[in-house]
C-alpha cells in the first residue's frame, strides 16, 4: 500500500465518527488496517447474520371486530304492528320480519326497491324479475327463468305464495307486502314498537358475517385495495382477512376520540371466522401491506451505522476482523432493514445492537 493511500485511510479513521443505530454511544474508529479491516475500541459485541428474506412495508390502523355497518329497515304496510323480531335474530329470505294486523310481512332479497304494484297488467321491468327471483328461490316457480315480464304463471306463483302466508290470494303484489335487504340479516337493534303504525322504522340490521371495520387515515387510503390480504391482530393472535370494501368518504375523528385526522372505513372479512372465537365489538389492529421486496439482503436495524458524513454502513465481522461497508437501505419492517452493497452476501456476519 502506498503512503498516499495510508494517509487517506488514517484521515478517515481520525475524522469519521459512526453511530450505531439504537444506542446512545458513538464508536470512534482508531485503526484502519490494510484491506479495509478495522479494530473497534470496544469490548466484543453481538453479531447477526446477513440473510436473504422477503420484506414487507406495512401501514397499521385500528379497527373493531363486529358485524359491520348498521342499516335501517323500514316497513310500508298500513295497519298495526303486532310482532317484531328479537335483537340478535337472524332473518333469511321468506322469514317474517314483522307482522301487521297479525299477518306476516316477509323478507325478500334484492337491492332494487319495489317501486310500484305488480299484476298481470304491469309493464315489463326489472322489479318483476326481482319478484320472480324471490318466488322461485322460495319454491314458487312455474314461470321459467325469471325475467321482466309479469305473466299468468307469475300470477299463479304469487297466489301459491300468498296462500302459504295465510293472506288474501290476489295474484297481485304490493311493495308493502315485503321488506327488502341485500341478503340474510342480523337484527342489531329493535326500534319499532308493538301497537305502532306498520309503516315506519322497524329495526336496525347488519350482515350475519363478523367482519373487521378499520379506520385508515384518508391520506393513506391507497394502501387499502379491495380483495387484498391483510393481517389482523386480536388479543395477541395474528389472523388473516380480505378487504371487501374501501370507503370513499372521509370522516373526521370525533373530538377527543382520535388523532383528529380524517378517516375512511375499510371493511375486512375474516378468512377463518372461527379463529376469532365468539367475541364481538373488540378492538383489533390491522396491518395493510404497502410494498413487498422479495429475496433481498436484510439485517437487524441495530446493525446500521450512521456515518457523520452522511449515509449508512454495516460493520462486517470476519472471524473477529471488522470492516465498514457502505450500504443503501431499502424497506424497514419488523425490526429488519433491507440493505444493498457490492460484495455483501447472505451468511456474512455484521455487528449489531439487537
């Protein structure tokens, strides 16, 4: 080695102070030997192996395990309410949602509100198809594949259904004859009253599947993608779930209830509902994956050394001989950090504080 090279190395040793991340102490390099090897003026330290691994960058959000958003179910039937479902009751298609004048008003599935009476004189329309879909699902068919035309066969099916309910067999359908929901529902709160008019709010309901509702900072909404997998931490157990819906409207935290930032609601279906046990309305933590870097070199964050002149390095330990290698950092996750540098490989050991 030439004198010029030696002087350059000794200058680095005298002037460069490095700080190991995660500690409050500085390590001053006192000697740089030929080939870049260094000896630290410190006692033997812990080392960790450089490993090949997949590293994920995650965004955390708080949430709650429950049954999801509540909706209001209202009746349209004139008369007097004579029965209502119990809180917690599960209602499926064809089941009575409530009774008016001791006559059942069943639940139909659909998203299109029934907006007109239907009979043999009705014009074609999507509401006819929705009616036929429900009748056929309940076993009252005979009109072929549900379509938008109200036929004599539709009228006959209606009469058979009406007979099963014990109501007048008119062969005509009125929107007030049923209540409508997208599918099977769970009664979350009963708001109607016995003896009250049948036309009005009856109860609130949710879906029947337990889901997680997470509150994500609106500014970070892009990390939540429909059908993406997430991790859910519940009572010390980590489970997996799938994003089913991402809210589009941001709402500000209630005063004193959060960090004051606007939030969007993200709905998550548990991949294994049974794994969450029987608990409901419990807080959870949700981890959304922002990025994944596969098969990269990783070390503990405590192995990073901050150079006074800027940038990072790791101190490679080769059977007690140490040398600093400048690195470019990538993702940080779970106490590990991705590093890139020529000459580094999996299996080498680096000095670390953790």
